[in-house]
C-alpha cells in the first residue's frame, strides 16, 4: 500500500502538469475558458493536424464523463449527511432509507436543495464562468480543510511522549506531516486569489471568507450539539 500511494501521487502529479502544459501549448492563457478549456485545446490541435472530425466523438465522451462524475459526486457527498444522521451527529431523519428503492432519499434531497441554493446565489450576480470559478474555489478550500487534521495528526503522533515505531519512524512522520501541512495550507491560501474570470474582488473574497466560515461553523455546530445529544441518548439507553 505505501508503494502504491507513492506511485499514485507521482503519476497524478505528472498527469496534471502534463495536461496543463498541453492546454497552454494549444491555447494561450488569456483565451482558455474555465468551462471549455479542454475542448478548446482539442479543437485547435485537431485542426492543426488535420483531424477535425475527432472533436465530435471527443465531446460526446467528455459529456458522458462529466455526467458520471456529477452522479458520483452527488451520490457520494449525500452519504456524508446520511451517515452523520445514522450516527446522530445530524438530525436522525437524514438517515432515512426509501422503502422501495433503498436509497438515502432524505440526504439526497437536502444535498440537492443546498446545491441549488448555492448555484442560484452565484448566478444572481455573475455569469456562468464566474459562478463556476467561485463555487470551485470554495469547494477546494472546504475539501482541503480535513487534510490539515490528517497531516497535523502525523506531527502530533511523532511528538507524542510515548511514541513507538510501528511502520514509520519519527523522522518520516514529521517529514510527511510538515510537508503535507505546508502544501495544504498553500493550496487553501491560493484559492483565495481570484482567477481572471472574477470581475469583483470584494464580492469574491466575501463569498470565500463567508462561505468558509459558514460551512465550518455549521459542521462544528452539528458535531458539538448533536454530539452532546448522542452522549445523552447513550447514557439514557
């Protein structure tokens, strides 16, 4: 497993860097669209090598890929409040299962409703590309926050007075934890720098700061409030 994780990280990094360089070779930085950058690059490169017919099947396969990714994200993300409802860290009705289809319908509906509200909030004051960029940036920050806990845990374990080597030594844990913390912190900080599609810096920063505080605050509220209720329910049982 450690070797597979290491190779996965190296290969993923190379693929991201390679794809970015390919886009910049095919399309100039100022002309790349947030929503259609890959299609733009394929269209231009296909025209240069004389195979413009490849764009249509590529766009079709890309559409199927995006539909699959959207379905996976919707279904996977909805299972977080579903499990939290089952474990009493959120309202119990979020853990409800549909009697016929055996799906977490309550969590799916809440997830879809929150997503709809966020989309509408962004489209009121901005266009498609700017709205996409704003939501993407906030998602990046919120997804990276748990990594701060994970890498911080490695550092805490390494500095523990009763530390005992199991698989990795203290030096390896410190190197992994500190480098991970620095990389994650840098990723979060860079998300607060607006892309060229953002027209209003003040609106963007308000959205980023406010959204981050709101969602982290909501998570803390449910964890501590319903965490106490869970403890009380266990004591009563």
